[in-house]
């Protein structure tokens, strides 16, 4: 071999090894590498489980939408919108125009071949195009910022795909549900689903339509709050240390795992007309079920076991928390969305009151783990997350193994459940306020030079 080539090869090998060693010495690089490996492994595991039950998993569904008709067009454009916060206004207009043009081409092709129509392919193509541009044409902070934006957009879509697959897995793998236990435990809270169900029916079609819109369009409020939080990303060339999208994704990924441990379908299915012959009886919302010895009950293979905890409550709580530092109108919207979501989840019979308490504690625990990452995992964070985890686990254990006692002695167990929630809220507020008092402002100083936003070459 040529001695010169040997020397060059040796030098290149040393530089590569040194660079890898330097990267491994950076805690953030190691952390994000581990998170990426875990996320990919998790999605592969969900893909395998979905295929075991005869359905394509999240990875397959995501890849199919590059060419075939998407199932979630608005979500794809929401993912593109999150990615576009990292670029200039000129590139935003170009990207959106390109996405719409690609969707028009796909629509014309589907019209010719008489295929089902929907939109969203263009948004996915533009996202992938930005990923390729960042990987092969950019360097340094520009590449990092763009890849973070693309990853955020794709994770938003992937989170939805994983959630849908989880619901399928719970339906197929959990033929029996625990609704009778949760309904008995719900007596300790005064059967709020039955009370709210009658109240919503009393408002007529107007109230039901308003609540249904709020319940279904929860992502609208989340996008508004997220866009406000991320409004300065292109100018500052960095993401804020914590934002709503992170909490939304973690809630959506972890919540369905609890469904596997605690399968519940909800009062309108277990005690209402929507349950068909699987329902205990047609009792919701006019007649409160009597207190009897609860047991596992068989249910169909169509209804998701997605009640415990209430993820709609968790997401609405996250929106409320992240809107506290927004302008007044957005704060009012966050409060309204939380109250309306709680009303809808109970009033439509989708959840028991116990689900809502567990969902709020679940959200606060995740927020405690994610918020103020610059504070590190010190004693206060470990205590807060540990306490939230303990309260959440205690609630599930009470609902499962002490439901009869909760129904027989509501004046003891009802306040006990509410105390667990209030104590978690108080500890969360106290701890996060202490963190905020030591946090650096999330803006750069006026005298610091700001690099221009990312732009495509002319």
C-alpha cells in the first residue's frame, strides 16, 4: 500500500475517534442519543405488536403516507408548521406553497385513478426535503436547528400514529375491562359523570355541539400556545428550554402504556347504549349504578380501553399550565379549554371522575420531570416526580383494590382522593416557582449579535 495513503488513513482514523470521544463527553449528546435509540426501539416494538394483531404499525403507516392517501392531513400540516418556526418568513411561504402544489398534483393523480382523496403528502414531502437539506447542505447551528425542527414535526405525527396503534393493541389484547371497579370508586366523588351527563343533556344541542367542538379540537388550542412559545425560535436560533409540544408528546407516548395495565372503556360504553349487549345495563346518565361487588367484565374488540388516565384531561391541563405566561386572551383561552374539556369528558360519558383526577396528576408528574431542565435532577425534582408517581400509583391501587370501601365510605375516601390531587398541585407550584426565581431569562441580551434566520440559497 502507498505509505502516503496509509498515513492519511491513520490520521483520519485518529481524528474520527477523537471526535467521537469528544461527543461522548458531552452529556446532552449522550442523552439525546439514548432518547433517540429508545424512541426508535419503542416504535419498532409497537410496530411488531401491531403486526401481531394483523394491522400495520406506526412506522408502516408513516412511510405509506409519502405516496398513498394520508389519514391525518391536518396533523401533517401541523407538523410542517412546527418545523417552519425554525426558518425565515420567505422560506415559510416557499415551503407552504411547495406543499400545497405537491398536494394538488397528488389530488389530480388520485382523481385520474379514482382513488380516495385527502391532503397532507405535500407537507410530508417538504418536511423530508428540509431534513435532506439540513443533513447535506448545512453545518453547525443551522443544521442542528433545522434537524430539531424536522424532528419535532415528524415526532408530532409519529406520536399520533403510535397512539392509534396503542389503542388497537389495548382493544385486541385486553378483552376484559375494569369499569365496575372504577364506577364503584367513582361513588366517593359523587358520580360526577352521571351528574354532568344530565347537565349537558339539559343544555340541549347547542351546549353539546360547543363541548363536542372543544373536545375534538383540543389540538387547536395546543398549536396556538405552542406557536406563541416558539415564536422566537428563528430569530434566536434555538428552542426554549421547555415548551408544550414536548409535554404533549410524552403524555401521548406514556399514557397508552397505562391503558394496558388498567383497561377501562368509560361509562357510556360500560353503562350506556353505546356498549350494546356488552354493557352492564342502560343506566348512564339517568340512573347511578348500585354498589355491588365489582368484577372484570368482558367487552368487544372495537372499543379502545383509553380511560385511565384521562389523557384529554392531561393535555388540557398542560395547555392551561403553558398558557399562564401568555397574553391575557391566550390565558383566558387556556382556562376555557381546560374547563370545557373536563365538562365534555364527563358530560359525554367518556370518562369517570376518577379518570380525571388521575389524568391531572399524570400531567403534573410529567411536567415536573420535563420543566426547567437547566435545574438538573436535583433533590427537589426527584422529590416532586417521586411524589407525583406515588400519588398516581396510589390512586390506581385504590381504584382497583379498595373500590368497595371507597363507595361505602365516600366522606373519607372522596376527600382523600382530592387531597392527593391538591397536594400535588401545591407541591408543583411551590417547586416550579422556586425554579423560576433562579432561571435565566429565555431571551438573549440586546448587545449580543443575532445570526440571520435559516434561508435557502438564492
